[in-house]
């Protein structure tokens, strides 16, 4: 697909003016990150009506907007007119990726029914399923998995959809991904896995699910850190009660409190060094 900056197309008459107006409106909406209401879908519809026959570049641009904004009728019209369903933007995202990222279930169904590739990769390797997991889009995750999306295809920096779901603390999405064969032990490019993202944010229910799925409670991740150490050095966004529950869950499943990381620090040492006194006391019992 040609870059928009190098594409020059002749415009003439009222139809061209209508198309320019509608496309400008869509561009402003996209830049502002606003959600489209029905009036925005109407803008898309106007642009579709003004679309020049065979103009694949603008057809793809409009399909991206329709997918992101949930404009089903407009997306259907574009596909009926031959819009390339797996066309990609500069980041390598397809219309399906945009619909998944925005959790637009009707658009996801439509695109998949029309033959969209559920495993299309963006420039950084991300798939529609990864984008859905990253944004905690439960409906999109379920639809994509049911239509053949690969649960173990990594996204940016090698992060798997399961790790993204664990990072968000979504038990439903984690369970759905595991049900469809996601590897609970997969590591990203930095040597981290789903378990440490859950433990580090105090998501005890997700930790319990991953342990049940077969993750070794004392597995060493990057820098020799274990899940218990990650829980001890929990993220600032985690609630202390959630951290306590996570630490207790790990210990109940056999987490060794005397293990040391590559710096010679135990989980209790890490907690105390970060001023997490409550966690440190729990770990020193």
C-alpha cells in the first residue's frame, strides 16, 4: 500500500468535496482518540458514498475507521465494494486488529466471516488477539480464539496474549486463553512470564489460576527473581490487601521464602528495601 504522503489524486466536483470533508472529520476523530457515535458513522457513510471506484487506498482508510469505530453497515458496504480486508496501516495493523483493540464485537464477527486473517502480524509482530488482550477486551478475545487466533503468537517484545491478560488481572481472559492452549510458561524477550506480571500487581486469583495450569511456583525469571520476589516488590498500583493475598497464595503453593535473586536478596529483603514493611513481616513469619 502506498504512503499517503506520496499519493496525489485529482479531485473534482461536489462528490470530491464531500469525500474530503468526511475524511477530514474522521482524521480529527482518530487523532483525538474519541469514540465514534452514530453521527461519526454517518460521516463514514458519506465518505463511502463518495469513494471513487477502485480507490483502494481510501477504501482501506475508511475500513480502518469503520472497524475502530464500530460502523458495521459502513464496513459491510466497503467490503462489498472490494476493500482489501487484510490491508495494513503504517504500523501493520489490519481492520481486524483495530476492531479487536476497540472491542467492537459486531465488526470482529463481520471481518472474520468475510475471511480476515485472525493472525495477521503488525510491524512489531503483534496480532489482533494480542491487541485485544493488551486492552483487556474480553469479548474480542473470545471471538478471536473461537475463530482460530493463535493463543501463543507473541506481540511486541515477545509478550504473549496470556501475559498481557495477566498484567491486566483479567481472570476470565486468562482462563479463556488457557482453555484454547495458551502456554502458561512462555517467556517474553526480557525473560518474563505471565506469572510475574500477575504476582507483581497483586492479582492473587490470576496467580492461583496460573499455578493450577502448571507454572512452577519457584521458577526463576530474569535476574533470578521468583514470583514471590515480584510480589514482595509489588507495583505501586497494587493494594496492600491484594499483595498480602498474593504472597499467601504463593506460600500456600510452596513458594520458598529463602531463595535469593542474582544480587543475593530474598523476597523479604526486597520488600524491606522498598519500604514494603507489611509484606516483609508477612514473608518473615
